[in-house]
């Protein structure tokens, strides 16, 4: 009897040691999520201790887990970028610099493995939500007094004060707020069904705060395009058809109301049409957001036609734009030299041809399939993937820093949790 009790005590102590060892890397991932809306440098430094802590967990099954498509495809995209440096004609400094953005995708298999086995993913979601909520409140303060913006103190060189932008830029801020506003819908509905009205009211208030900031303070046009589509996705996936029609009708009514009371929203939408009209004018030399994108896309299609199969190689975009640029003093629009065509598909196609596009779409599709089903993890994961796919029509958000890391954390953490739930159900 004594030996049995001693054995049980020894097993309990070992279990506590292993639990503590698994909690440590989860805390560092939560720290990354906490810092992501505020600091790029902080995220980079927080990743180092997480990788060290991850190396001390049980990795026996890790090689086998890499063979699944959800883990293998991010590695394949990075490997393609790495091999693509061999046929690129860009300087090696530009090739290595362009290799950096796809590197973050290698973190996805690590996160899936970690959170598939140790149930601490909600820490990461909570940390990101709290951080974005603080950023939202700070953004309201900056809209009242733009001198409070942290960009005045941490940006390099002269900086023009922008109302409502607390850190970085309005595109990243809008992406974060739109993601949080919609991610809160699922737990709010679930809490109401459970009778936990107070917590549901708090989540609903936070969601309204994020939307109010976007409608009345600052919002990106990318977020305006993706937000209605994401609402429709939620209605189709999680509501019955009558409730889905009611939700879509309510969204339309709210949109009309916001249009009537928000001059900022009307000005942002009107800029779509004005930019397009300016870009379509004959011999137009004015530079606008839409006009620049259209010019980038036209040139990118020509570059793709020159090397459709494997592209021009990693880091080749800037050199290709420089080779066809005209004098910027004569034509500023056609004289721009960029390393980003503001479209994820075109960015992959220019550098790695049809092969790069196929790997990209396979990655998105595999991650979408991973989030089939009900539950918070599936909803957040589906939301992250769909938002990234839609916003990548107007930007290279898979490779951009903030949006790219949102994708990595969302797919990695939520993917691990979703796979664990499916295993338990089986």
C-alpha cells in the first residue's frame, strides 16, 4: 500500500513538472500576442525565449506532425522562396531581405504541435484581445489629441500627426480591430445562450467599441471591403437560414445608419471612387492609392507573362519595377519603384510563377479545411484565414509583419486547439 501511494505521489510530482514545462512556452506565445499590436521589436525579442522553451517540451511526435498538409505547406512555401533565390537576378541583399517575410510561416507547424497537446490557447486569444482593447481606448484618446500618439516619440525622422493612429499605421490598426470585433460575436452568442449575461454584455460592448473606432475615428479601405464579407461568413456558418437573413438585413440597416451619421465613413468610401476616376484619366500624373495599385497590377501581369512557370526569383520585384520605370518627375505614377505589388497572388506569381500561386492557394485551402466545425477555435481560425485571403487582394498581408503574424498566431494556436477538439470527439 505504501509503495502504491509513493508511486502515485511521484507520478503527481512529475505531472506537475511537465505541466509547468508546457505552460512556459504558452506564456511566451501569449506575450507575443500581447506585444503584436504595439511593437515589432518586442515581438521579435519575445519569440526567442519561446523557441528556447519549446525546445524543452516532448518532441517525439513532432517529425510525424510535419507531414500533414497544414504543417507541410507553410514549409513548402518557405522552401520555394529559399530555392527561388538561386535564379533571381536581384542583388543578394534584396534576395535575403525578401526571404524574411515567408520565414515566419515556419512558426505555424510549431504552434500547431504545441497547442494540439497543451490546452493553453485561450491565454493567447485573451492577451491579444486585451492588448487591442487598450489600443482601441488609446486610439480614441489620440483622436481627441493627436499629440498623444506614440509615433511622435518612436518614429524615425519627421512624422506628420494623424488623428486616431496610436502606433504604426491605420491599416494594421483596422485589421486588428475588425478581427476582434467579429471574433467576439461567437463567444457573446454562446454566453447569452448559457445565461451569462454580464460577461456577454462586456464582450458586446468591446465589439461595439472596436466598430465605433473604425467608423468614427480611422479605418482602412481594406477593412471596409472585408468586414461585410466576414459578417456574411459568420451568418452562413453559425446561424440558421432565417437568422442568417435577419443578420444580413440588420447589417445592411446598420451600414445605412452609419453612413448617415459618420462623415469619416463617407469620406473613406468616396475616396474609392475619386482614386479610381483619377487613375482612369488620360495622361494622369496624380498618385492615388487605387491608381497606384492598378499600375502595380498592370506591370506585375507583364512580369508574370515573361516568366509564368517559376517566376523571376525571390526578391526580384523591385528590380523589375525599376527596369520599366519612367522619369518620376514627368510621370510620378508610372515612375514608382516598389518591392510590393499590393496583391499576394501577384507577389507570389512574379517571384515564383504558377508554382508559387499553387502553393499559396493550397496553403489557404488546407487551413480553411482545418477549421471546419463548431467551437471558438474553429471560428477564430476561420475568421483569420478568410480575413487574410480577402485583404490579400489589396495587399500582401501574408508577408506583411503585423497581418502576417496575426495569421501565424491565429492559424497556429487555433489550429492546434481545433485539431485537439476533433481528436477528443473521435
